[in-house]
C-alpha cells in the first residue's frame, strides 16, 4: 500500500514490507485514521498481517482489507492491549491466520474495544486456531448491520483450535445486532463459538456447518442471549457423534426469546439435538418456535428439536413440534 491517506499521532507506525507485527501498517499507542483505503497483500511473521494496533486508536472508514496473512493471529487486522478499533462500511476478506490458536483470519480483537458497523467479513480463514472471520480474546466487541460469511476455522489439534468459523468469542462480551452469520465452517461452532458473553439480537444465523458440534452456535462455559433472531439451516455432521445442529450448549446459560430454531440438523452415527443440544446448562426458551429440525443418527438419534441432559430446561409459550429423530424423542428429550 503506497502513500495511503493516513493520519497518525502514533509513536510508531509503518507502511511497508513484512514485519513481526503489522505487515502493512502498525499503530503503537497512537491514533491512526484511514478512509477510502485498500490494505492488501501484506504479511506479518507475527500478528496483524495487514494492520496491527497496539494500545492505540485506529479508525477505518470505507476501506478494504484483503489478501493479507499473519503467521500468528489477525490475518487482516490485530487489535490488542486495550486499544480502540472502529470499522465502518468496510470489507475484510480473503485474509488468513496460519499458526496460532488465537486465530482471527480476518480480525483478532484482544482486550480492547472493537466496533464494526455496516461491514462485511468474508472468505477469511484460520488454519490452526479459532475464529475464521473474527476472533475475540476479551474486551468489548460490537457488530451492527454486518455480514460474516464464508469464513473457516480448522485445526488438526485435538486440544484447541478450529472453533468459530465465523466468529470465536474466547472471552469478553460480544454483541451482534441486525447481523447475518452464514455459510461459515469449523470443527466446533460453525457460525459462532462462545466461551464468553454473547448477545444476538435481530440476526440470522444460517447455513453454517460444524464437523462435530454446534452447527450454528456453540457455547461452552459461557452465556448466550438470543432475541428476535433466526437459527436456521445449520448442520453438525460427523462420522461419529454429532451434537446440536443449530445450537450446542455445555456448562452455559442459554436464553432464547421471540426466536425461531428451524431446519437445523445433527447427523452422525450418534446424533443428539437437531435444533438444540444442552449439557449441564440452564436453557430458557420463551415465545419461540423450534420446528423442522432433525437428529439423523445411523445408530442413535434423539431429540430432534431439543436434547437436554442434566440441564434445567424452561419452556414458556413456545412451540416445539414437527421435528424428527431417527430413534426416539422427535421433539424433546429431557433427562438426567
């Protein structure tokens, strides 16, 4: 990127060749503003292939961040150490993070304040970590009127990585409003994986895929609140055990209000919870519709709509019907 319109009061910033942090540009404890810019084709041996902001204030408006790579986290952008990063009307696409569990193929937000408005995050990948599109390690992250689509997270490790094809929340609070999370893939949490606090309002989580659990959303030891939203067409597919085609919840608080969980499926030798799978969780479903979901188990398939085990399941004024399980409990399995 040559001679971009960058205003900086940074102690250190760079536009140029690959470095450890910020292959295209680095903002360290300063203020950097980019408008109508393209950050493309950069690489970093550490974090932030396109741009790294460390304890600074970085603002992008009407920008494209594409085709960048980081060996560790934040293929497109990396924001860390309590800084503030704001993207408006931006596209973050085709970036990659290649060798860190922190991931964030498109963007990695670490313990700061990150805000995306009217943005598209698509076609990014995390090859050894979480968050194909976005990885949130902590802090406060807010997405409004955004599309997160076609991203992927994968890992060969049995212990970490490969969670949250679209978004991974490893800590902090993430809020989505009027967003679409679609067509993302991961080992766990095809659309979103959560270990923090996740709030989803007036959003569509659709057609995401996981290779084991949580086709749409996976939450482990976290809190998820879903309001006025649709969880539809997501899949958890495995040759062995598939859990939670739409939503997987373990040791978590899960609340759905005025929402629809429809046409999701878990498929495997054992398939539990086509729509929702809950283990050791508190699940509150009120004024919702859970329908048309399937638990397709070639050996065992239970809880086509909801599979709840050792959990507190509360249903209020909700419609759970028209679901299918290959073995038993088409609509609801609730046991201990």
